[in-house]
């Protein structure tokens, strides 16, 4: 098995050579070299139906999923010849950090659906390459434990705005304390989208105590558990599967098993999470609360309209992530790549603009940067790598993306990220 944590300085040519030389010894790559359909298909073979549906699924009929990919397909790279690209640099600077490539690991919840090491494995894979990981609010592992795997490597925190402002402030304090360098507020999930793949299986991981580790590890959330519930939540009919689900909740709850079972605190944590994790009443007015509680850069994730980008700047935000949540929220929404030019025009270089949703290859990264994105966030591909090989699998996916991006950049006639411009694509 390939060793995780290859040197950060590995070039694209070295990555190619490594794969080919491994092949001489009959050692095939741990993950497919393409990060699209073949990687997804390989992951599907090793993941449970419920886990794969949750990660791969989209909203409604999947039109937004398809639109994200179609948008990248329409944009075509126009290579230029006879430019000296022998020495290539893929580095970029973002909020004072020099990154080896314009790539971040997008926040993806419930990573133990893909691998038992969950965020720990993903964090190690990111840190080995010097890439920032954005810790999800809906993580399987508390942010402090994931941060401990990263040393001085960059990390951010993604915030779902709870109904409790006190909990929001606690999350932000913890993010600062464990070395996160920015806060990305996800705006497009104040309600859970209609996701038929999950609905057909009757499966929501949070109801099994999965993906709520940031909450159960939080002192404010623990205090909220002591408050009376507003109304008794309906419970599943007594049955063997329901009992198994209860035991799953208890096993995932921090602390000794039997006290959590006898007290009912694990089940109460799930009920409390479901009742407060998201805030449909959130408006622009609340952003001032966050701005007052942190000096870290704050980015808004989920912006698709130029007017919303302008309002973000008016609210003192430090960056924007153009995103439709990977097609998981609104079926028939505009593709993130199609929304990107209008956002960039509205922002006019005043703050960094990143994007995610539909990025599956190094060529996709190049296209997003050609339109003007500062960097892109990678989601499902690294999760599939995690499912196929844990830390090593996620690391291979990321190294392949970095290598393909570097080769695409050089073959298009660009020796650095700074040379990638709108004229590079038609």
C-alpha cells in the first residue's frame, strides 16, 4: 500500500513516475487516477448503501448535481504553446498563508460513514500535503481531536448557525483555540433539502448519534441538555432495529456507556441537536454577532447571487465561497461555476472568492481559477478516497488532483497560478 504523507514538494512528474514505477512491481494505485465517475463507482462498492446514498446523493431529481458537471464541461481550456513551463509553481496565498496549491478540503459531515478514522484520517492526509481542511460542524470527531492530527498545518472551521447564539459563540471560541484560521458560515442549509436517496432508505445519520461530535463535546450544548425540552419528540416504535439504533447513539456519546444509557442523555443529545442545529430565521442582521465574536476572517459559503455577494461585503465579511452545497439542497439551482463570474464582478477583487460544487479534476480546478476563483474546495472525491483507503486513500486523491492541476497548468502554457486568466478558457 502506498505510504501516506508523501513530501509536500512532490511534483506532478514525480507523482506520475511514482505510479508508473509502482506498476513495474505490479502495484496498482489505491484509488482510481480519475476523481470522477470511476472513483465514485469504486467507493460505492465498499460503502454501505446508506453511507453511499448520504455522500453521493443530491436534491430532488439531481438536476443541480448534473448542472455542476455540465458547467465544467462547457468551459474549454485553450492551451498556448512555446511558453517556458519547465519550472512550475502551484502555490497561492490566502489570508496570509502560502498554500502549495489552490485546494482546500471542503467541510463534509459524518465522515465515519466513509471510514472509522473519519476526520482524523482526513486531517492527516491534508496536513501531509499542507492543504487546509475545513472542519465540519456536523463532524464525527471533535474539532480539537482533528486539529491535533495536523500540527501547524492550516485548518478552518465551518459553522452551521444554531438556534442558540451562545452555542455559536462557543463553537467559534473552540475553533480559535484549536488553531483554525478562518470561519466559513454555511448559509444554504437552514433547512434540510429534499434528498430522495436518503428518504428512500429512511436514513438520516444524525438520528443515530452520528455527525454530532462537535455538539456533544461542547460545554454549552451539554448545559442545554439540562434544560427542559420544549416538547417531547416522537420516538420510534419499540423494535429490535430501534433498540440497535439507541445502542448506536450511546456508543457514540462521549463517556462511559452504561451511564449514558441509563440516563437517556445520548438520546436526549440527538433530540436536542435535531431541534437546534439549524436556524431558518437567520438573516443578514445576525452576521454582526459573529463579527463581534471573532477576529478571524469570516467567509460566507453558499452565495450564488451577486446582490448577496455585495451584502456580504457590506456586512464586513472577509470572503465568499460560491457553492450550491454540491447539489444537495435545491434541485434545479444554478451551477456554482455559472454563478462564479457574476459574484466576481460584484466583489471586484475586494475579498477572496472561492468555489466548490462539482469539482472533480485538476482541469476543473484550472477552469475555476481561469474564471477568477482564488481557490477551490474539494468534497466528495476525498471522501471516496477515505472510503477506499482511509488516510492513504484520501491522500492519493488529493495528490492526484494536485498533480493533474499542475500538469494542466503547464500544458496550457502557464508556469504559475498567477498566469492563469480568463483568456485561458473559451
